[in-house]
């Protein structure tokens, strides 16, 4: 049952995100679209509640409960980044905003980018460990909690592996081809990136902001 909740939460995340962006840009209703986007975290709350209730009702702790904890941790930690990425692309495609910048590919800029991603994984692991520990307290500290403790180890291994990957970009920095910039950076904040380059005539999103509607 918990696996079904996880699948439903993932589908719900993208449906609510897509609906919010469509309303915000395609229908030109930024306030309503923003309100829909604020509902995205509620999906995580529902999954956490369902998982906790399942354990309280006497369900045997399993890998599904551990997977739910990791899913919660990573969606909370990476959720804003994913929403920002999707918002930038929606603003570009639906409202005439600038093309979002791609992440950096070379040198120090790429190394910094990878460590920023690892920092989000660190937050995800911390949240997952806390949720798993809460589940262990619910079921008791006996053998029933062993499957959940195993998932705590999984969270730490994921964090360690991602740390090694990030470290590799610091140790072996790839040089940019001649004439190609090394820096790129994170995508711009959605509406905040919509003004375009200095001196350019603002696109649809920029005109919305200049008119005072945002």
C-alpha cells in the first residue's frame, strides 16, 4: 500500500506543478498559479501521514516504509530546485521569458554547482534519517525497527557516494573548450528572470511585472 502512495505522490507532484505553471503563465493568472504551487508540499505531508498511520495500525516495517522516508527527504530537499527549474522553462516557453541558463559544465563553476547539489542531498539525508528515526520510535526499538535502520544506512551511503562524485569535479576539473565559457550557473528564478538582458525590450513576463500585476 505504501508503494502505491509513493507512486501517487510522485504523479501528484508533477500534476500539481504542471497545473500551477499552466495557470500562472498560459492563463495569465499568477496569483492562482502561485497558490497551486504552494500546494506541492502538501503532497509530502499526506505521504508522511499515510506512512505514520500505517505503522501505528500495526503494519510490519518494511522496505516500502524506508523508501517513503527517503522519498520524503529528497522531495523536500530538491523540491524548490525542481520547481524553480520548471518555472524558468515555463516562463520561457509560455510567457516570452528568457531562456533559462544551463548549469555550468567546466572548471570551478561546475565544481561549485556539484557541491551545491550535494548540499541538497545532505539536507535530504538529514530529513530522511530523522523521519526513519521517528518511525523506529513508533514501532519500538526492538527487531521490528531493523528494516528502518537499514534504510538509515542507505541514506548515508547515498550521501557518501554523491559526495565522492562532487569531489571528483573538484579534483579532476574539466577545462572548457577554447571560446566556450565555463560558467553557467543555476537556472534563473522563474519570474525574477523574466526581464531579459539589459537593454532588451521586455517579453510578456516582463510586461506583466512592469504593469504592476506581479
